[in-house]
C-alpha cells in the first residue's frame, strides 16, 4: 500500500491487480527480447560459418577444374568436381534448414559470398562441359532439396499381438521441400567472377599448345561483357565494380588471340604463356598509372 498525506487527511490507495500484472509483463519483456536477439545472432554466426565453408569448397572445385587443361583424364576431373559440388550443395541445404520460417533477406549478407562463389564454380564446370553459360533457373533447380520426415503416431485403440502392450504405433513419412534460391544479383556477381577463371583457362590452354580455346573464350567473354554493358550504372554498385575486372579479363584474352594470330608462327608454343603473362603485367601497370 502507498500512503499520501495532504493537509490533515491521509489517503490510502492500492494498485489494481491488473496493473500489477501489466508492470510485471513489461519488466519481463526485455528478457524475452534478449533471448530472441541472442537466437538471431547465433543463427547469423552459424550461417556465416556455412557461407565460409561453401566459399572454400567452391574454390577447391575451381582449382580441380583447372586441371582439365593438362590432365588427359578429363572425365575423371569432371567427376571429382561433381563430388565436390555435391558437398557444397549439402552445405547449402544446411542453410535452407536454418532459414525455415525465417526471412531470407534478413540473413542474406551472412552467406551471399558463398553463393556467389558457388555460382562461379558451377558455371565454370558447365562451360567446360558444354561451352555455354548455365542460366539462373537451372542453378536454382539444383538447390531444391527433398526431405523425408518420419512421424510416429500412437493409437491406443488398435489391437496388438502382445497382450502386455496397450499402445500401437503407426509410422508415417512426410515429404518436405527445402530450397535456397540464388538471387539475380548473386548470379550476376558470380558470372562476373567466372570471367577471371576463363581468362586463366585461356592462358593455361595456350601454354599447353591449345590454339583454338582462346578464340572460343574471346567470343564468349565478349558476349558476357556486352550483356553487362547493358546494365551499366543502373544496377547495384557491386556489379559496376565487377565490370572493370571483366573488362580487364576480356582485354587479356583478346591480346592473347591477337598475339596468336599475328605472331603465333614466330614464337614457340612453350613460350607463349610466358609472353602473355608478361604482357598482362604490363597492361595492369599501365592501367594503374592512368
């Protein structure tokens, strides 16, 4: 009870029980908010770790695919890359499990670098196989996972063979679908990174005496560059920043094609790769000065 004295009169008043309940409820809210925020931060950290694992495994897949240039067993290299990509998809499935009932874009920054690296790896593999670019729809189709859940129900009314048992169980299987969809921005950034790997594939192919691959890559990279040029400055900032790197990769491949066409007969094949590497360093130095 609270007591308030005014003049010679003393008034006593008592809080209503409903008001006391409201006060206790308000006091308990910060605690619930704290638990909710801690759970979100823990989930975010788990997603960051999964994103790093996806990035590492995708880079390893790209390193494996570069062996296609020198390894005579091309099918074996591609099969090894497939198994690596399957491991990456299992990591992406774990992300899908973490995001059940959650907003994708609330946690997107935690694993977007991993998805971009995955796009780079899977498009690189697809190009080596078919000489074409894998589209966004086909990538997302690979990231739909079917999951079977086992549900056991108890039914006390069913008769069972064992007289000591009064409850029988029914086992049911439920199919659920999990997916993580690659956003268009992640896809474009992954394709932009792919151009750097194609440039390295071009230089490596020349070093192994393959004269045709650089011209195929030059045409392919030019088409990608034309597509990015239509976006220009209207897209996200990251895309305009990647456009500069894409232009550098295209210039190096076109320089290699020019050297092969004009001076290919003069320079021994085993020296072509060293010549291209030297010219690439000179081009980068000149662009840095300008």
